[in-house]
C-alpha cells in the first residue's frame, strides 16, 4: 500500500522543525510517525482498510483508533488518507455491531483466534475481552475525524446502529451482576487472562458507573468499575451525543448519551474518589461499589494519568494533581525508578518495566517544562538504538525491552512531537 503523500511531506517537515528546536528528538520522529501507516495498515479484498496492532495480526478497537489519531489533523489535505480513516471508522462500526463485547478482530473470518468459553462466537473475533475503553475509542476516532473534516459520509446506518449498541451495553453493564449475560473463561492461562466467578468477574454493587471485564492492558479487572475507563466513557458519550445530533438528528439518542454520561460521572465522583492519608483526595483505579478499592495506575491508556489527555478533567484540578503526585511516587505499586529511567509500568509486564506510552503520557499531561524535558530525555535515552518506542523496558537496562513492533507507542510519541512543534 502506498503511503499518502501528505504523511510523507509532514514527516520531512516536522523532522526539519525538530532538528531546529529539539535536535535530540529529530532522528526519532519520521520512523515513529510513519510506523502505523507503513507497517500496520493494509487494504483488504473488499476495498476497505484494516489496522493490525503490530506484532499481533489482529485489529484492536482501542489500538487502531490510537494508532491513527495523529494522522487525522491532515486528513483534509489528502483524499487517500481521508479514505483510510473513513474506512477504519466503518470497520469499527461493522465490528461493534457484530459484537460490542469483543476487543479485537480478524481481517477476515477465520479460525486464527482465541477459543475461549463465552456467550457469543464468530470467526471474525480474535478475542472477546470486554473493555469499556474499546467502545469509547471508536467514538473518539469518529468524533475527531468529523471535527477535523466535517465529512458526513461516516454517518451510515451501521454507524447509527453502533452508537445505539454502545449506549445499550454501557447502560446494561451498570447492572452487570444482575442483568448481563456476558462471561469469559480462558483455560491454561495466567489468572489475569480470565475472569473469576464462573467468568462473570468479582461481585459489584450498583454505582452509576459501567462495568468492565478487562483493563486496556487486556488484563482482567479485579473490581469491575475501572475508573479511568469510566472517565473516558463520560467524554465519549458527550461526543456521541454531538454526533447523534449533527449526523442523524436523533434527539432520543442524544438525550440517552448525555444522561448516561452524567450518571457515570456522578458514579465516579461518589465512588471513585478516595481520601488518601498522604495525598488527600485522589482517584482510585478500580472500585466495586462495596468499599473495596485498588490504588494504582497502569501505563496503558485510558489511565488516571491520562485524564486531561482524554478530556475528562483539567491538569490543574486539585483531585487530579493529588492523583498525579500519587501515581508518580512509590505509593503507586507500578511506579519504578532505575538508572535508565523512572516512570509508570504495568502488571501486564511485571516489576521494574517502564512503558514508553506512560512517559509520553506524562509529558502530554504535564504543565511543567522541566518535567516535560526530563520525560523527553528518558524517552530518547531508552530506545535501545532502534529510534522506535517499545511496550516496556527494564528500569536499569533499556536493551531489555518487550515488543519491538508496537505501533500504538510510536503513534503516541509522534503525537507528543506534533504538539511540541505546534501542529
């Protein structure tokens, strides 16, 4: 597949700008900026486009939306790029209408997927871990694209159906323990890859938030109300309300989206805020509505650290600032400091592994120039000579890293660079 001309042009332009203003960053930009389009996007026999996550031959809703996000600002300048993004939006709608509980899909129906015990099967599904943020990501992608292009062709009947399905699932999963038929069992795997309690997950009480089976790391939730995913849902539903209005003049859907967004936000503020003895009021990572909380943050976005990036809250909000102080300290069990870098990791990769996504997100959400520059130094100093981002690396040895081909991380780094040069 040929790379759209506008992206080749911008890769050179931004590299030149970085060379003048941030010379240490310039060698990284072009490879990271073009990584998604050059290595993960393909045209299928049906004429549409498909985006793999990198070293796994499947399309994650969350990852693919994030992988393309930094290109959308240029879509109006290149019809080929416009068609690619428009096609992926349509592909998301197709997949979600097929099954809103699946997180990753095959390019074509085949047997190359996980064979888990769950309540729905289809050969287009790669994996059926229900993650709130996956559905949110599709709404973010469509909203960002429409705001940039005003291209109303994305408002198809299937897209309309997709929005209704998302609202219905989020509403139903507010009462997961009593109303949902979803369950997920995987055998012969780490316990983080399957749900307890017969595949239904640990018991939860009603909070107004919507339940998630898994985190954006694809690890299971311990307590089913994943606060950062619910933050993303609050924003995504507001975006959906806007799209329902301009795309379909569907006042009922618009009202449902706004009401659900309000309810989830009320649940976050009532059940997702914890009074910490050291940091004051902070956001919890997960809660169950029965008094149990997990205080941590994970490198994968949506994260608590990413709340301003998601559009949920301002970076100077007192609760967010307290939460940020907590996240970037040893009080967060997944914060690490070493001779190579310091930053947030994830249970997904274990102790002492810092994520480039987290370092990029720390810089993207910081209001402190010194902190931003420190993050940039750590990012460029831990590529292990590849000039690309990785999933994670050892805090003391950046040559000990996971996933050399991880397009999401490269795209987020490119987004950070574009913001640095004012794109």
